[in-house]
């Protein structure tokens, strides 16, 4: 059997029969099979939009050796007496616990929120009633914040091929579509993620892991640089190793860690708002037509230097998605975006944020605790504006011209909109930078100014960063690890999951 790698151009709505016919004609083959290695959409020329696919051909008619397979993540499995406690069931926490259990540790995973089915019911009730539930919301619960935020699997982190492959294969085994192995911009969709995180939990329990929901970490008992015990609202838990993956929203967990001697420093982050348009408008701008058979929905990624001010960019673009109330606490108002797997909703949304350095913005040195205070106060200001969870909004054209908004607008946001001079709710330097960024985005995407801009987008990443070693071990501690977005060293599903895996592999003795 021989092997050959080729790259082909395919129409957006190609069928498997067309693929095989094109390869057979181009390569002169009759008996062969095809494995897709990588596939990306080339939409640079609207008159010639096509898939660019890298294929592996397998045929007795080919002379060629098989490509060298990438090594797999080798988890050192052995019988151990040591116990591990992992806090947080997002990608970082889950994959840390999953690897530790596979490595032979007696692993307990606790999550402050509800399991995914119960969590979904509570979110639905929140969106219908406006009554916030701390146990079931978009920030906390099984799978972390990512369970209800589209499930994008792209990552710019380097040297993570082993961990990334392990994450992808684990997702596929739990029910994810196999295409995530090769698509340039793979995503799972929040509808799939709800099933996937449940499948992962069932596998974790099957191999001997213990998982507790609605169990919140409240404190640590620390003795001479070692955590001796974790205190939760379900009682104390003793372990040999402690891995905390709090996510980017658990401010009271940050404060508890700081009070116990864990070092943090402020870091650069980004805040802004979320923009929303009709998906048809984005499709026309990107493709030159409202529909493109074979492709779900058009995406965009925009950047601006802000005319010498703060850098502005779009983030977490959700084609065919909805804007959701992503608040983590009852007295704050925050928005985020999500899409289902088919991405077939009426609207497109994306965060539009400015990069922030609080030392520069406030004109003085700030501590980690002051960073949390500043961000929390801003999130509370947005809640107080409408005395609830309606999203303050205006049209993008109004934001650019600082024209007082008066009319309502269609939106996917479930708890309603309230007209607001949004530029006055943000710090002036951030507003000015976003205004310049929006002007540039309007030049890049036709009709961009007709969309709306809403709410506060404040959870692109944590505003603080833990002082730790590369392994994730907190500085000054012998058995406490902080991983994922809450550590300030990761962002998104893949990089957060990788962060958790690396800590687990270090604990298991596989990584230095």
C-alpha cells in the first residue's frame, strides 16, 4: 500500500463523490481512499470561493511511504496511593483531573455550579424570568464558561501538539464531530458541548474518578508552603495535590487564594462591548451573496491600531449566534456570545474590545486586588444603569458620532435592550479607542455601521496573573497548582485544557 499527500481546490458544496472523482482524474487512480488532513475556506476572491484541502491518498497504485505519525500523549499509568483534588470543571480542570485519574491518582473533581442538564434548565429560567441563579449560569457549572460559548477549538499557542491531539480525540470519543481533527477553524457548538461534557464526565467516573457538583471551594488550610486541606461548602477534602482551575470569573476564589499567600500580579486584558448584525449582512460582505451552499455562515476577524490609542479588535466572533447574559454574580451585567453547531441563527455577533493596561489607564501602579475591584465596579455600573440585566445598547453609527440613542432594535439578546449612551459607560480612553476601531471596521465591512453595539464584554481573559512555575505550581507552594484562564496564562478551550494537562503530567512525573 502506498501513500501520497496532495492539495486540491474544492467547491464549497462539494460531495464525497465529487472529491473522489476529482482526485481520480487528477492522479489517474482507480483504487484508493482519502483522508482529509486539513481544510480551510479561501474567500479572498468572492467570485472564486473554495475549500483548500490537504489530502492523504492511500492506494496500491501509489509508491510512497506512509507519513510519520505524530507521537501520542504518553500518560504514565501506575498504581498510586496519592490523592488529587481538582477544583473547576472547565477544560483546564477537567483535563487535569482526567489525566491524573488515568495516571493512577485517586482524583476528585469539584464544581461550584450544577451538572449540565440542571445548569441548562437554570439558564433557561434566568433568561425567561431575569432571576439570577448562582448555581446555574453562563459562568459557572459543568464544563465551565465554554460550555455555552460556541466551543471554538482554535489556538495560537505553540508546542502543544500532543496535548491538543489528546483533547480533540477525547472530544470525538465523547461525541464531537470527527471534522474537528482537520478543519482550520473547528468548533463544537453549544448544543454539542452539552452532550460532550456529559460524555466526558461519564468516562471520568467510569475510570474511577469522583465528581461533585454544587461544591464550592471556600478556603485552604496552608502549613509551611503546603496545602493540607481544602474547605468546601460540602465539607473538608484532604489530598496530596491540589489543582485549582477557577476560570476567569471567580473573583472571590482569587481573593481567597491571595489571602492564603498565593501571589498574583495585574496583567494586560481587554474590555469593551459586543456588536451584532444580521448574518445576511455579514454573508454579503464576506461572500458577495447571502448564502453559500456548503458553508454554514461567514465569519470575520478585525483589528485596528486605534489611530495611536489603545489597540482594538474583534474577539469570539459567533456566526449565526446569539448574545447571552454571561454575568457571574447577581449585581453585575455582562454579555457574551454563543453559536450552535449549525450556526444557522439570524444574527452574527462578536466582542469589540480594547486592550487595557490598568497601570497606564489609571496613571498609577495597581495591585492584583485593585484590578479585581476596578473591573468588578465597572460590571456593577452596567447593572445599575438599567437596574437589571437588560443590555445597554446603541447603534454603531450612534457610538461613532456620540449621538444620543432613542430607538429600539432587533437583537438575539434574551433579556431585552435599553438605549444608552454606551460611550459614557466605559472609561473615556477605552470609548475613544473603540470609536476609532469601529470607524476602521466600517471601512472593512460594508454596512458594519448599521449594526448595534451592546453591553459590557469584560471576560476576554483574567485581569490578573498568578506567580507560578511553568508546570503550574504556585510560587512558594509545594503542592498547589493554578491552571487555565484563571491563572492568567491561558485563554480558550484548547490552551486552557493544555494548561491543565501539563500540570497533571508534571504531578505524575512525566514532565519536568
